[in-house]
C-alpha cells in the first residue's frame, strides 16, 4: 500500500515524464512516456531507503 507521500512522488515523476515528452526536442515520445509511467506506477513502493542529501 502506498503512503500519500509515495503517491505524490510517483505522480510527480509521471507528470515530469509527460512534460518532458511534450517538449519537442526532448527525444522522448508519448509512447515512451506511457511506458515509463506505467513502470513507475506499477513499481512497488520501496522498503526503507536512506535519504540521499
């Protein structure tokens, strides 16, 4: 089960991917963006990961 924080992070990452894809010269197609987004959404939440500063 995702926490609210993890959901926000996943949605933010997904939004960033689509924003990059919609930029003409990014080299990421919408098809790729959908693939990366589904990977991000279907990836189970991490166990405990140290915060990298």
